[in-house]
C-alpha cells in the first residue's frame, strides 16, 4: 500500500466524535502554504444532542504580514462516510480573518491526552500525493504531550509522511 497517496492515509478506526469533544491545545503544527495560525492555538470541539458538530478556535495570527491579532475562529463540521473524516467550513468572527472549506481528518487520538489531525488542501492530480497539507498535534494539557504519548505521535507523523515537518506551538499566558 502506498501510504503517501492521500487516499491511503490511515485515519482513526471507530472514531467517536463525542469523546473528541472539549478543549484541545495545539502543541505542534505542520504549516500549509500561506500559514495562518501561529501560536497560542486552543480549539474547542462541540457535538450537540443531534450530532451536529461545531468548533471554535483562538490563536495568534498576523494580518497583512505585520499586524498581530488574536483570531477568534468558528467552524461547522460535515460528516462523511468515514467517521474520522470531516469537511470543515470555517470563518473568522472578524471579516479580516481567513475563511475556508478544508478536510479535517483525525489520524489518531486517545481522546484524553493527544490527537493527531491532518488536512490536505490540494491533491496532485497526476500522482495522488498531497501538494498542500497542514496538521495539528493537539494535547488536552497546556503543558504539552505526556512522555508516553510522544512516541505514539511520532509514529503517526511518520505514517502521514510529515515526520520532521512540524514546529512547536507555544502557549504564553495572557497572549491570546
Ligand atoms: O493555520 C493555518 O495555517 C491553517 C489552519 C486553518 C484553519 C483554521 C480554522 C480553525 C477553525 C476553527 C476550528 C477548529 C477546530 C478544531 C477542531 C478540533 C480540535 C481537536
């Protein structure tokens, strides 16, 4: 199996979106082309009683390359035939922020400590690999991943062909 084809990327089996709900701190990020969220990124994933999934996120961004603001983002999630693969429509509370419609795939999570997210924005038509991806490593803990989760997360980064491409996402109290 050619893992580097977007269609073959392994995602979380038997994903349970209700258990994924709640607050997540981004602790690592592989940026897409034209990066948006820089640091202090915290996301809240919500599933209501009808199964409707929404999220909010906050993080530090630069607008027009030099103007630093804390972005308040909103998103709605559409289910697909695979429970770990969503389509995410997102927009900013302020109109100056990014809007978009991205894949939101859950590669792996234990729900209580870590989650590995992946999104491919553009698939190469010729060879099926990803031409523009981004990925978040989320932790339930602001302090980062527990030692025992770091190995699992490293293996998953390798599985999605993004090992070595992540940067650390810092959290500075009071910044956002
Ligand atoms: O930062 C970039 O460079 C690309 C990222 C663009 C997407 C930002 C939009 C966030 C919208 C709010 C949704 C957050 C969802 C979080 C979900 C789950 C947390 C585990």
